[in-house]
C-alpha cells in the first residue's frame, strides 16, 4: 500500500511541475516563412512566460514512416510540399490557470499584433487547429 501512495505522490508532483493542462496548436506554414514564424512565436512565448505560463514548446513535423493503421499528420492537415507543419504546446497547471494566464495576455497590447502575424504567416487558406488537453489520472 505504501508503494501505491508513493507512486500517487510522484504523479502529483510531476503534474505540478509540468502542468496538468495543455493547449495544442497545429499550423501549416510555408517553408519560406520558417524564420519569421519562429521569431514571432518566440516573441509570443516570452510574453506568455511573463504572464505565468509554465512552459511553451514549438516543434516542426519531421518526415518519418507512419505506422500501419495510422494516418499521417501532414496528410491530415493537407500540408503541401512547400509547407511545414508546426506544433505548439502550451503548458498550464490546470484550466483555471490557463484562463487566468490567457486573460492577462489578452490585456497585453503587445500580444494582439503578434497573434495577427502568426495567422498571416500561416499557409493561405489554412486554419490553425487548437485543442485543450487535461492529463488523465491513471
């Protein structure tokens, strides 16, 4: 029984450090906009950190073999050969923390124009995807 309690405490500690709530965004970005997109996202990440986000991470999709029975993310978002797929992960303690941080960012006059630049730098005709995730207790 003591071992189960210790595992539970470890999971809770890990959740507090890494956050139990994640906002994920998927963008299609022309390769020619790679540097500009990275720069704007970096500026936004700095603002998010100022307002209390736990962590913000950016990734670009890497060409890799897709397992049998799975679908390619690049194909699912209809990325063309001259486009990259970007993944943004924003980590918060919980949904309330996300609401508070995003509320403060909404009041920051620097953020709005940068959000506009993100959308402008995305591939023409594409709509970024967004989803919020909560860490399940397992």
